[in-house]
C-alpha cells in the first residue's frame, strides 16, 4: 500500500470530505492503487519539456472590467439550503 | 402517419416535418410514448420533460405554419444531465445536486432551443461525468439496449442508450476522456467530441476544465454535423471558448476520400485490444482504403502514459472545480452540523459518491505541498509530449483511425471494483482530450452481438475531415443503421 490510513485521513481533511468508517478500508486500498498507477509517470524523460498550459496554446482572453449582469440574487438563492434576508446561514464561526 | 418515426434520423425527420408528413407534436408524442414504455428497464433518463416538450413542439408547429423556423425546428433531442436547464432539474448524476434547478440555461441548451429543438428530457450519467460505465450515477446504472446485462459505457451512458434504443434521435453529451465516444462505441451510435474550445462550456457543470468539451451522440454523422453547426461558435461567457469560424459541417460531408491520408497507430493493435474488435476495425480501415484513402503507419510513442497523465490532470482539476460544493450556496447540506468545518465535510461526504470522492482525494493529493512537482507538473510535461506525438503524426496524415474502446460492452459490475481496469477503457480516447483534438466514433461491426466503434481523430479544427470520413464509411457499411432487436 503506497498510502496508509493516516495519510488518507489527512487528504480527506484537506479535501473537506468526511468518510464514513466503513468507507475507509476501500478508500485506502483504491487510492493506493491509483497512486501506484500514476507513479509510472516518474519514468518519463521530461527534461526541458515545457509543461502544457493550454492544448491549443491560447492565452487567457481578457475583457473590459464592467458590470454585465443584473441582480439575480433571489433567483440564485432559490437553491440555497438556508437563507435569511438574502444572506446565507452557516454555523457560528466567531465566538 | 408513419408508425416508425422513432427509427428515423434527425435529417430524415427534418424532411418529413418540412413535407408535412407529420407534425412536431405527433413526433414528440410518439417518442414520449416510447420513453414511457422502455425507460423503466433502461434507466436512461433522470428527468422526462413531457409537458415542456409538448409545449415546445406546439410552438415549433406554429412557427412552421408562420414560416419562421430554425434549422432544428420541431426536432426532438435529449440533454445529458450535466447541462444546466432553467426550470428543470440538473443533477449531474449526483445526490449533491438531487434538487438543483439552475437559474439559467447552458449555452448549448440555449442555442439548440433557439434553433427550434424540442427537449424530451435529461439523461442519466456517471456522477459528475466521472466514470466509464454509468455505474457511478446516484440514480443507478443505465442498461445497454443491445444487452441489458451490459453497461452502455460512460459517462454519457444515458444519452447513448436513449439514442441506441430509438427513444430520441439525438442527444448532447460531454467528453473529458472519452465520455461521448466510448458510450457511442458500446451502443452502436455515432459520437462526436469537437476540438477543445469549439463548443461553449458555459452552463456545463465542470469536471476538468482543460479537457471538458461538449458534443453529440446521434445515429449518423450527417446528424452530428447538423447539430454541431448549431452548437459550435464563440461564446464570451466561456473564457476558454475560442473565436474560430464555424464552417458548414453538412456541406463538408460530401467530397471523396481519394488521397485522404489515414494514420494507423501501431500501438493501438498491441495486446489489450480484443482480437475480434481488432478484426472489425481492420476491416473498416480496408473499406476506407478501397475508397482511395491512403493508410499510413504512425507512432504515438507516449500512448501508454496517456491514462496515468489523465489521472493526475483530471482529478487535480476536479478537486478544484468541485470545491464549490460547500453545503452553503446550493446542493446537499448535512443536518445539524457541529460547526462550519463539520458542515463542509459532512455535506460533501454525504453528497458525493465513492468514485467522485476518490477523484477529489487523488487531485488533492497530487496538488498537495511536496507532491505538486512530482505529479501535477510532471503530468503537464508528459501531456506536452503526448500532444507533440500527435503534432508529429498530423504532419504526415489527415486523420488517425483505430479502435474506440479495447473491448465491446462489458457486464455491469465487472469492472466497477477495480478503478485501474475501468480507467484503461479510455486508453484510445484520452489522448484527444489531453491534446485538445476533435474525435469521433462510428459503428464498425459487432462482436458477439455487441457493437464495435471505429475511432477517428483529426488535427485541431479538423471536424470536417473526420465527419466526412465517418459519413463515407457509414454510406458503405450501414453498421450505424443496426437496431437492437427489442427496440425496433
């Protein structure tokens, strides 16, 4: 196994994912296999190869910084699990 | 009215509508009846939009009577449930978006609607397009119309199954590593993934933004050309949309194959490719040759590295893209969180399925401090080598042809427990995504009653060439007209 349970737990915290207890064994096993699989990239000779930034070598397009959208807060918040007075509600973050 | 409307292609239906042989309302009702009769067993749809379809068909008939019509007026199709649709659920195959209704339409949805298309529903897919068998969908697997024990492929499996079973003449799809072409091959349909940047990604839920591209699944290349002409073109709302002229794809279908240089990749026929699939593909190459195409051997020396490269780049981008699902603004939210951290972790832990979580975690790992250079940077370097292999090959050939998938459709449950075996399904298709090239699959035979696909890849903006090549092949072979027995 290239990854152990502690490493997978650390990755899960970084990714903000809670894994159920019965998911752990399988996740460690399968993630290890994926990491072993992609490790073969290490064999490739890539000295002086420029990493790809865009498949067609296009640069990011710029646009004028001006308002183009109208206010659609209400429509957007229709999908929010919990809102009040146009604000998203979350658990208390400051004591 | 003819009773076999479902058997006709978009192009044939357009003629019938124009002649007044039937109305869009009649056509829409006929297909909705088929969906009602067959989808219980196929599970190709997440949502059927019967009422909206009837209303759109009525509008299309009225527009035709008034003489004011778009090129797809009254023609039915279905959308992969990854495209945002205003007032209709967009689930992306995930519990996370089980109740999500987009406040806007994707550009693809908008352009097809403006051309007069009638949308029958939204199709099932691997969760967030992450899978090659449709088994990762929160809404259950789709069955292959050619054999209900088999997978239709993925991630656009619902779209492919719906078109193969004649529930709809055409479907949209998306392709990040083969998600249009592989299910097209496995269901005996035509699948086209255009050049990166050809079709707008606005409103198409993001998986891996440097690889994702929208396309179509149809029953002929002629239909694929028709739809691409409507979907393609610059969109300022997608920052990666490229402003490149849109040719007349339908006009590009005619013209001979004489002198067309077709590259055959040696490595494609190595071990790993089913022998009977190899035979079907070789026969199709001989057909192209008989039409004056010149077959030339080409080399893609880094082909073996394409799948591992993809499984660094795609998960890295997915871990970033899917960070937007936080349980706060939209999507699933866990009950009674202890604090904000717990809200994030449990909302995401409950909302995402196992494969999506693995991809997010793989991406998080390869981007994490100390590993970035060894994985992500390295993968983008190898990706450059893979793109260079294609550039070199396209100096000598106009098209690269080979198998779409190493095997015909596999049994549901056969590969889902081994991620690497599943990932290797896309060995022949992934390269086109890594290099941003257009690719398509068209049916080229059967193995044990299951369809096999011929894969054609062109240089950037080479859609016209691959469509012409596929169209000619279809005229001579007719494999694309084969229909699964239970769906005639």
